[in-house]
């Protein structure tokens, strides 16, 4: 099972597709350099940043990290 950083990086990379870092960063409301570092594993996103990005995209954590993670997280309280 990939780490949360790896799963989020993979999600961002897939979401970016063939579009430029600048375009996607603007869409997500983050700096282009931040997007680059997140995708390349050079930076971890804060929970607040993950929530903000997912909210802008109309997604839930389970959409990115999978139902299994979401269920485990819910049991922790």
C-alpha cells in the first residue's frame, strides 16, 4: 500500500495529465513550484492543503486515497 504522500502525488500527476504545471497549479490555488514538489515527492502536503485541493476539485479523501484508508481513518476518531 503506498504512503499517503505517494498516493497524493500519483493523484496530482494523473490529474495534471499533459497540462502544464502552471495551469494546474492555478486551478488548484497553489504555487507551480509547490505542485512540482508534491508530484515529485520532494514535499508533503499538509492536511489543510489536501483538503483545500480536494474541495476545489469537488472530491472526497476516499476518491484519492481509497475507501480502505477512509474507513480506517474514520475508526480512529
